[in-house]
C-alpha cells in the first residue's frame, strides 16, 4: 500500500460510517463502490491480527514492498489504527451492503485490544498537542460504552495535557515546542486535536476546556486561513506579545502554497 493510505482508509471509513447516522445530507451523496470494497476490512483485519510484542503501531509503508513501518505507542499517529477498528465496528452495524470480513469480525474487541497499549501515554507522553489524536479511540469507546472508566480517564487526562499548552496571551494551544520558548508555533493540524477538549468538557462539566478549544479555533480562522480559503501550515506567534510574526510552511512546497494534508484536516 502506498504511504498515507491508512489515513485515507481511516477517513473513508469514518465518513461512511458516520454519514447516514449524523449527517442526513450525506444520504443523497453517491459514494464510489471502492468505499465498500471487501478489501478494506480484509486488509485492516490482516494488520489487526499482527499485534507485536512489545506493542507497536503502523503508520506508513516502505515504498517498494508496501511493508508497514511500526512505531512505539507514544507516536502521534498511534490512535489512528485503533480508531479505524472502532470505525469498522460502527460500519459493520450500519452498512447493509457488505459481507465477508466486515460482518464476521469482532471489530470492537480488536479496537479495545489495540487501544489498551496507549494507556501509559495518558500520563507520560512526548507527543505534545497530538494528545488529541491519541485520544481518538477512547472517544470512540465512549460512543459505544459511555461508562467505560478507563476511556473516561484517558479522555480527561489527554484533554488536561492539551489545556496545559494553552496561552491566554496567544489564545491558542502550542503545537510544536521551539528552542526559543517565545516562538509559539501553531500548526493547522492542531485543529484536529480540539475535539478531546469538547469531549472532556462534556464529561467533567469544566467549561474552561471548551473555551480553550473555541479560542484556538477562532484564532486559527483569523491567522491560518487566507482570504481564498487556503491555509498556512505554521503560524508563529510571539508568546510574550501574542502577535503573529510568521506565516509559513514546514512540510509543504512554499510558504505561500497550501500544504494539502493540512488543508484536508
Ligand atoms: C474500556 O476501554 C478501553 C480503552 O478504550 C479498552 O481497552 C477496554 O477493553 C474497555 N473495557 C471494557 C470493559 O470494555
Ligand atoms: C478546568 O480545566 C482547566 C484546564 O485544564 C484547569 O486549569 C482547571 O483547574 C479546571 N477546573 C476545575 C474546576 O477542575
Ligand atoms: C517576542 O517579543 C519579545 C518582546 O518584544 C522579544 O524579546 C522576543 O525576542 C520575541 N520573540 C521572538 C521569537 O520574536
Ligand atoms: C509565492 O512565493 C514565491 C517566492 O517564494 C514567489 O515567487 C511567488 O510569486 C509567490 N506566489 C504567489 C501566488 O504569491
């Protein structure tokens, strides 16, 4: 599989699984048959059955043989694979068309097994703002079992860590740590991490968490989005003054181009 195909599958599965339930307007959309390919559950199951010891998680493949490259649990992409398993659980319940591996697999059990190794990251992680991504499978779990106490703890702990990166002067949570702490870097990806703040605000009743998420999103609208709707990858704020001093790219083509992954987020 080419690099990033897991993310593509993840998004496709999520959109299709969530589509009919939460977004009635999507019911009229004609989805390509590939979205229902039996290869999706088949390939994901093959990976799910390769649980390594000590646990490690797939992120991308090499370019030649298509072999997964495995990463330690404390990596920004770790939550994607377990969350994909939860998405297939939802899909297997909603989707009437598909047979084979989709229906005959216990995706929930796999999602639970694959998220367990993430638990130590709740209190000891080096991923920074990406705790939001790590929290995905636990938010998924709470959609299935709202009383699961280990998932509740995970969501609250990850939210607390993200909230600790908030600067009231800047109005955002810090994404990347720079050698100069007054260089407060916020990347467009950070938008994807806000959901955990809303989830924890709902669980705890702590409205500060919700306010932090809204503040970050509003600032991002102002400083990351260009008038034509395209986006910068990185905005550098000065943490002392709160002022923007650079709008640029890190992984994209140019400072004034649109980094496609960031735009997709
Ligand atoms: C609760 O959620 C965690 C993490 O999502 C999972 O590993 C665990 O199996 C779940 N517990 C039960 C009893 O379902
Ligand atoms: C609400 O969350 C914020 C951010 O984590 C924290 O500083 C504050 O103490 C929390 N409030 C309560 C009442 O727990
Ligand atoms: C931020 O502003 C302060 C005060 O003006 C200044 O000392 C510092 O060098 C600035 N930092 C950056 C990264 O520009
Ligand atoms: C983008 O920046 C480059 C210089 O890095 C410049 O040559 C080009 O004209 C700019 N394009 C636009 C559309 O502003």
